[in-house]
C-alpha cells in the first residue's frame, strides 16, 4: 500500500517535471524561420527576404511578436526600395510599440507573469528611435521633404524623453526589491543612459534643411552633429566626418552628391543566466538578455563616379552602440523584475522544503519534498530571458559627399574588408545630380 502511495507521489513529481518541460517548449519563440530570411538579406535579395517574412507571419512571428514582424518587414521593404510599403510597416511598428509599452508599464502586473516572453513584445528603445530615421528616408525617396523632417524631429523628441521614460517604473521596482530584503545587489549606475543626441539624425536634418533652403536651421543641425561627438565620447569614439563643413559651402554653379551607407547588422540578444543559492537546495535563477554583436566584414567604403572622382565614406553613427546604451534602463527593470518573480516562485519551494523537514509522517515528508523539487524545477524551466528583437537594422551608418558639375553619372559603391578584399559592389546607373537640391544616394551592405 505504501509503495502504491509512493508511486503516485513519484508520478505527480514526474508530471510536474513534464509540465515544466512542455511549458518551456511552448513558450519559447521559434527562430528557425530566420535562417532563410537571413540568407536572402545577406545576399542582397531583399524581395525574397520580404516574401519569407510575410510567409512566417502567424508562425515564426506570433501575434505577440507584432512589433518584430512590422520592424523586420519595414526594414527589408526599405532596402528593397519599396518605400511606401516600408512606411506603412514602420508606422504600424511605432503604433504597436506605443500600445505594448502602455500595457506593460505596470510592474505589479508584469512581475507575476511566468516570464517576459508571455507578453507582447514592446520593442527596444533603439528600434523605436531608428524606425524614424528610416521612415524619414522613405519620405525623402518619395519626394516628401516635409514628412522626412517630421520623422527626424520625432526621433529627437523620443531621445529627449528617454531619460524620464522609465523613471517611475524603475523607482517602484527598486522599492519592491528592498521590501523583499533579498540582499541581491543592484547597480543604480547601470540604469543611466548617456545617449542624448543622434549625430545621424542631426546630419540628415542638416541635409533636409539645406534642400529646403533653410540655411540657419541647417547650420544649427550641423553644429548639433559636432556637439553629439563632443558631448558623448562613449557613443562617438571615432573622428568627426571631415567633409561636414563642405555640406554648407556648395558653389552656386555646382551640385552636391551625398551618399549614406549602412553596413553590418545590429546586435542580437543572448541569454545570460545567474543562479543564486538562497536556502537549502533552493536557488534563484536570474535569466536576463544581453546584447551581442554580429561581426561585419566591412572595413571601408569607396564611392566612385564615372567622371573619375572618388571618395570614402566616413563613420557617423554606431547603431549597435546606441542599441546597447539605450537598453540600460530596460535591462535594469528586467533585472529587478526577474529577481522579484524568481523569489516568488522559489519561496514556494523553500516553504515546502521547510514543511518536509518538520513533518512527522515519512509519507508526507516525501510528498512535500517532491513537491518542493517539482516547484524548483518549474521555476528553473519557466524563467527565460526575452530574446525577441528586430534583426535587420544595420550596425553602422556612414556618410560622405562630393561637389561636382550638374549632370548624369554612374556611381559605384564598393565595400572592402580589413584586408582590402572586395565584400560587395553596387553600381547605380543614370544618377541625376542637380544643383540647388538634395541628391542623396543610399547604399547598404548587410555583411
């Protein structure tokens, strides 16, 4: 009879383990669909990449991954030259980010979720910022300069809001952690974001204002590019573009060709796991996302004209660096919330352990011990970092320009690696360069 009871207890324990394992499989977002999309994007076949993204909607991209879907579709559409469609996707992404942030702003509700993958993905701050850059370019390519400038201003307003965006939530998270008296250290400095001005956005603003004949506004944005470099050395640890001053000193009879190049791919998230013993056989699992770079082959970029002139593009912004910097505040909230959630899960296991140690009945002690272990297994299996994010923002932005006679040119953009080996070359035929207007050519190499 005792064996039968024990068998039932073992069966209950196995059921808990199986349930935890099943949950782990169900809650994990699949990334297998990215294999073919990545291959298409890396080869420059953006039309194929967009088709694959659309086919994965509702499968690889679940309903709660709407932000990721719209961002991936919007960025690949942009690179494919489908600027109107790209704007539609990026605008939907922006709306979805705003809606998801509003839903997730309550720490109390989010703390007791099984893990963050169970809720709608709210987007990362850098995604919310840079979608405006690419939407500005979408408007430029559609000859809507007013719309382009609105997008640049939207990005600037979002950057200003960053320092206060998570203030209330982060403060509440810290207070809740102190109430738990967990003794787990928290670094307040880690939540400070130093990114306050985008040189890339200001550079585009300068070009757009110049095209509209607003010289004073263009000069202000040019000076803001300088300030971005001067005030944020951690973000801009490379030289200011040497051609910056040339952009506002174009002879009347001449024309200016500007080239904006994007290279590499933005970082991806990886899971960082820490386990902290709290009592007996119980521990807290802290599973948080951290950014990891995807190395790019590109070391330099040369622009050549069929008239014989050539120049190199200069780095103006490391989007990947901005991504990591602007993640600090959200990372701090995720860290604290994960501790609170893990404490809640593990406390149940610790209480069951204590009950088992004081039980007079051996059968009850065994049952409580098995339940404690099962609860800890569930806590271990269910605590996962949310690794969702868009995959097709570039890692770096490069700029350059040259003053030439008005006319029609063939422009070649060549990307080289550190050994001066060819990585990619794109030829643009029939590029009309006119005076008194913005002639902006955009090139991309995702390798």
